[in-house]
C-alpha cells in the first residue's frame, strides 16, 4: 500500500501489480483513457475474466468512496500513516 503514494517510476511492484494499479488510477481519474492500447496491454498480462473482475472491484471501491463522501464520513476520518521505505 505504501507504494501507491510514490511516483509510478519509483514503485516497487510486480508487473501485474503495477498494471492493476494503473488500471485503477485510470478508472478513477479518467476512465475514457482505458480503451484501446491500454486494454491491449491489460490483455498481455490478464485474462478477460481477470480484467472484468479487476474492473468490478475498482468500480465497487470507487462507488464506496463516493458514498462515504456523500455520507460525510470523510470529515470524521483520520489521516492514515503510510510508512516510507526509510522507516524500515
């Protein structure tokens, strides 16, 4: 989880993990950039079923985050500590 806060080039993730994170970031930030070459890249590493499952999970978590904001839960939340690599 600590890897998510680092720039993409500095993340220490396996290729499939890095691609799954990019998929989630694209779905959250600009889902219109997902089709085309990016889907072809996904298919090099994941089956169609895995892509669908990732997409459903990403959508579920995005929707939950939006619901929590609407419910005001983000105002009651506390900041999470995310250790960096220097923390050991």
